[in-house]
C-alpha cells in the first residue's frame, strides 16, 4: 500500500487506481493508498452495500476504484462474470479539463 501511494504521489496528474485490493473499504491498505486527496468512486456514486467477491462463501466488496484529479464518479455498477469469483465495478466518470 505504501509503495502504491508513493507511485501515485509521483504521478502529479489525474489518475485512477482500480482493482482487487483484497481488503474491504476503509481498511489500512485502502486508507493508505487513498490518503487525503483521493476519492472512493463507490462511496461517491453508489448507494448501499454491494459484493464484489463471492468465493468460498465469503461475501465482501474487496475491489476498489479510487481516483484523483478533475474527475467526478457519477455512476458505478456491479457486473457479473460467471467465470470469476469477483464481480467487476463499471464506473462512469465526468472529466472536467478545466479542473472545476
């Protein structure tokens, strides 16, 4: 988590970090990567709980979409893939080049 945060700090522009974090929202790893300047797309654009991992009868949201810059998450939907124990998160962003 610290290494990913160091990499994101070095970018200096807008970016999205998404994928299987293998942990729940607001855990140490997600808080470390998110810091004080990144947003959680699910928290910004969704309502209520969802499950992205369903293997071995464990049901959690361990897949995350974090972002920084002139983006705004306006929609996030959970997809279904029969060949995986994870469900993808399809996120729609608005991008304001002016940074407003």
